[in-house]
C-alpha cells in the first residue's frame, strides 16, 4: 500500500511541478519563450524537423556514452540527457504559450492564467493513456527541441509579405 501511495504522490507532485517550471521559464525569459512561441505558431513543421535533427544528433552520443562500461562516461551521458531535456523545456514553454494564447483569445482570461492553462493542457494531453504516450508526447518533445533550437539561435520566421517595386521605399 505504501508503494502505491508513493507512486501516486510522485505523480501528483510532477503534475504540479511541470506547469510551475514552464511558468517560471515564461516569467524569467519572456523574449526567448516568445521566440519559441512564434516558431510554433508560424512554422510548426520547421520546428518539428529541426527538433528531429537535434534529437537524433543528441541521441547518438547519449546512447554511446550510456552503453560504455566506464563510470565517468555513463555520468556524462546522464548529464547530457538531463541537460538536453531541461533545455527542451524552453520549447515546451513556447508550446504552452501558444496554447495559452488561444485561451486568452477565446475567453476573458489573463495572459498568466491562459499560459498556466496551456501548460496544464499540454501536460494532460501527454498523460492521456496510449494516444498521449505514443502520439502526442513524442511529437511535442521533438517540436519542443526544435522550438528551443530556433529560440536559442534567435532565428525568427521570415515575413511572407510580398514586396512590389512600388512598396519599397526609395532614397531621395
């Protein structure tokens, strides 16, 4: 009975901690989360493909380091794995900000309330049995890595406005 209670309370604590961590990122680094949110809103497929490249690039050394029989190599592998997931939470905060922005547009909710609701929705979607575990969570992780990569590199999507010769200002 104690084991079941421990697992239950660990899941409750993690359920509270994840939206709180994303909210802390959103409040501490608003411009970086804003860049990740912009990428998720405007170019989600580019964020997904960059995330896939980043995940594959990180997975190869992590797997190699974790399979080596040397203790310090395993430690470096675990540090690299934990650091990469911690950094990807920037992209997760961007995804939660995008979802939260939809909440603020559709109802009379403050931006902070919308963001927290977006983080909770993102978390609960990933916890949904089978569908969330196999389809939503992996896609969101890959997209979070891509949004984080774009946010850290400060690459914003280009404007899709068409410039005609009449609209370009000329110097006099």
